[in-house]
C-alpha cells in the first residue's frame, strides 16, 4: 500500500498554486480532510463550465476525467452535477477555478 498525501494538503497546494499564478480559485465544498476526492469546476470566459474529477490510472497515477461527453457544459448543468456528486459523496472536495482558456491548472493528465 502506498502512502498518499491527505486531500486537505493536496487542496491547499492547489489553492496556493492558483493564487501564485493569479488564477481566481474557491473552495465550493470542503470534503474529508484525509481521504476525499477532488472535483474541479473550471469556469471559462464564455461562462461555460468544464468539470473534471480526480481519478487514478491503472498504475495509480493521479489524473482527471470528465463526466460529460462534451468538453464544456452550461452552468445550470454543471451545478446540477456538482449537487449530485456532493449528495452521493459528502467527502468530495469541490474547487472552482476561473480560467478563461479552460485549462486545468493542476497536475495530472486528463483521461
């Protein structure tokens, strides 16, 4: 079993990384300090939203996956999805990032 960084510290690193780069970032939902997963809500300049869920590949490497077929969705659909995720798993951390180009500022490839 490999040791993993507690989610609370991972999120703190994400926040600091964004603040240092001048990217607006907010915690929408605070999850379990030690073992929650992370969902990122990226708001683009045109007010569409990209949702990415933290996941691991077959080798255990952190990455991101999108729950939607399209790259972006409108805000009401994104909000509905976030509400369902939090209802299903209250330990999840939800981070909102305002990033005009829609790029995920956090490390890890997108699956």
